[in-house]
C-alpha cells in the first residue's frame, strides 16, 4: 500500500530565502513521485516528477526535489523564493496496479507563504 | 488543444437534487479520474476509469456514480446531493509513456455547494 505524508501544513519564508517543503512516502514498489502546485482558485500544475531515473529532479520555476530511498523522502526545494511562489503544494506517490493503471495518492498539501 | 475541460465551473444545489459533472479530454488518454478537494485533505479519488468501458471505485465513492461515455468523456453524477458533498471537484487524465512513467493532467475544477 502507498501513502504520503507532507510534514508541514504551512511554511512561511521571506522573499529571496530558500524554500524547503518536506514529503515522506511509503511504497511497496519503486514508486513514481510527483510535486504539484495549486495557486488560489486554480487547477493543479505539475512541478516535477521522479520515475526511477536521476535522483535529483529539476522542475519548472527553479524548483527541484531529491529522491532519497534510504530516508523514503522526496523533499521539494528552491534556492530563492519569489512572491509568485505563494501557493499550495502537493506531494504525490503512485505505485502501478496489477492491471497496469496508475492510482496516485495525494498528500494533504503544504501552504507556502512568502513575505516581502 | 484544450487539454482537460470541465463543466460547469460553479454550481449550487439544494439537498436532494441531482446533477452531472462533465469532463472531456482531447489528448487521447486512456485513463481518467475524478477527485474531490476539501480544505486540509488534499485530493481524494472518487472514481477512475483505466480505459474506455471500465470504471472502478476510489477512496471516497459513496454518493457518486460515473460513466465513461467514450474515450474522451468521463462524467460524475450526484443522484441525491448532500451538504457533505460540498467540495471542489477535479477531473484528470493520464498519458502513460512506454517506460511506465506517466503524467497526470488536471481540469480547472468545478466548485459545488450543496445547501
């Protein structure tokens, strides 16, 4: 069975400082892992994904995440926060089903607040 | 190329009323999904359709039915709406690559209020 835990419901940073959003996962397989961003009253946009290639994954808008199997973590980072990064972020894990389909499990989300 | 579209964008229902949320994708994806999003809960899977002609329950299917009308369209029906179904509903579809990797694409959402 798969599960995902986002360790912080809210993260507050100042503009220009680093961002760290933490995610731990549980999976019976070699999982696919994703980060999505949702701006207020908008849909979800894929930031980046890990699918068993390089463990350091680069995404859009300067975000990256590192897959650490020993720690079962997939934390999202960005060197310097912008005001436009203020949004809700979701970590997602997905194991393949026996039928070959994909059933993702979403974390509860981390709200990123960026102060001027 | 519109991606994933959903109608309506907003809806207000009275308890006991029924309605159908429509979803369509023009990316020739096989798999489609319905989620609901509630504050602090992330997205929870209601139903999914791995391929045309198949549907399966997700985490929170009670009170909902779905129809995979064809490869493009996947509708969600509330037969007798309840206040607990007040939520934002998202439809998604999946493109799977040959390596087993996949990308999920989301619609803009339907904001439903049940009074």
